[in-house]
């Protein structure tokens, strides 16, 4: 009796191990399923739709798969998520519980996983008249926008030195979950995997950006080689962030070191306005532009070389003129964690004391705009000293 129970126990364990191994080797178990319903796009005025190429059957009619390799030509494939190897690029929010789709809304502070299926659909072995059906120098190239607001595309191209056609492509469409917010995307990792999910090698992300792409492979062959009948996939990760910055305007008197959000003026002397912009986000801030404004005739910005020189985050030194101040000063691109400090001198004008006493407050503004953001205004004030009025 004990031996019989032990035998049953061993059989159950063996069966359980078999089920687990079978599940682990399943493509669907590893990377989820495809949700076609998520591909139904809401109406907008753009022409952006998920697509693939080549699309026309007559482009493929003259191609004999027995004479040259054929990459991703099987529209009914149970080994690719979604069942169509021509639509080989999919995207999802990172999690095994999320399904892949060809359309996606991206959100701040989320990570997304991309999936690229590839296969050499030519029959195994040598082709007609001894033709080599192995795809050579096979590569993957990605085009991913660095920032997303309204609907745009991510595209993947599979390239082969000797396949017909030599390039096939697939796209997904993405947009910000809130179109008033620009989301920045950063490609952080990528791996080539066998069909069972085993990682063959990691891909330097910069290689995927290059027009010629990064080498891929199905198995233990050298990178770039896809033997006839083999398949695999690439997974990659994207980080999404809505970048942030700090901007502050403060005032201080000539040759002073203390800057505050206001000053009280008691006599005739110049005032320095200091604008500080800091990139506190996770992406480089592009085309930072700063504009200054004083809403009173009592004070004016000092023109030309009478303003102090300032040094930006990249070590560039320059001075302001009045045109810069009115139209906006282009401070360039600000790297992550860096700041730009801009200092401008303000000169009292004739009759300034009477005007300041009458107005009781003069507002100095600094407006900053950054690609992908709405303008932001920061301000500081000049008040009359009680002894002045």
C-alpha cells in the first residue's frame, strides 16, 4: 500500500512538472495575449492608424519563397501574438496582466513593454536549385518619438540583406492619456529572445535607433542569421514621464547678494532681477525661452552691455539687449539636473519715486516656455519704502 501511494505521488509530481514546463514554454503564458478590441480608435482629425508594409498582394505575388528568404509573411500564425506576423509590433503597459494592442494611451510615470515578432517563413533546408533560404544580416530598427501628446506612431522595420522583400514594417499608434500633457518616452532596454522566451542577448538601445538597426537571431546562430523556418521576438521597455522644471524670479539691489521675491526701494539705485530655471525632470528640456517684463514706467531694464554677464548650464556666456528681453531670450537646451541663471539690471527712471508711491507695487515678471509645455510665469515685486512716501 505505501509503495502504491508513493508511485501515485511521483506520477502526480511528474504531471505537475510537465504542466509547469509546458506553461513556461508557451508564448501566451510568457507575454500575454492580444486585445483587438483595444485597437478601435476614437475619432480624431489625424490620419494616424496602425499599419504594416508591404500591404498590396501584387507586391508579393512574384516572390517565390523557395528561391529566397521571406520575413514575416504569414498572416495566419498561431506562434505570434495577434495571429498575424505582418502586424508584428505590439505594445502594452508593463505587466503580465495587461494585453498587447496596436493602439495605446501613455501616462506619466509608467513603463511600457514592446513586442516585435520576427520569422523566416521559407521552408526548411535548401530551396529551388539549391537556393540558400537563410536570411543574412537580419536587423531590427525602431522609430520612437521622444515626446507624445496627440496621436503619433511607433514603427518597427525588419531588414534582411537577401530576403524578398528586403524590408518589412509594422506600426502602432500612441497618444497621451491627457492631450494637454506632453509625455516623454525613453527607450531603456531591449532583448532578443527565442520563441520559447529564452533571452539570447541584450541589444544596445542606441543600435535600435540607427537606420540599419540592430542584429537579431532565432537561436544559437551568429547574430543576424535567421535559418529557414525559425522565429523569435524582441522585447523592449519604454519609460514615460511628464518632465518637470522649477522657475523662480527674485530681486536684489546693485552689488547685493541677497535675492528675495520682493524689495523695498528707498533711494535711487539699481535693482538686479535674477531668473533661475532648473530641470528637475528625467529628460533634457528643449528650447528653453525666457522673456522679462516690467509693468510700470518707473523702472526699465538696462540695455546692452550694462547688464551683468551670465553663464548658462553649458558654460556659455552672453549678455542681454532690450530686444532679447522683450521678445524672449533663447537659453538653449537644459540637461537633466542642470539650471540656467539669468541676471538682468533694472534702472529707476525719472519720477520713479512718485510713480512707485502712487502705484504702491511694481510687478516684474519672468515668462518661460519649453518645448512640450505651456508657458509658465513667475514674478517678484518692488514696493516703496515707508520713508519714501
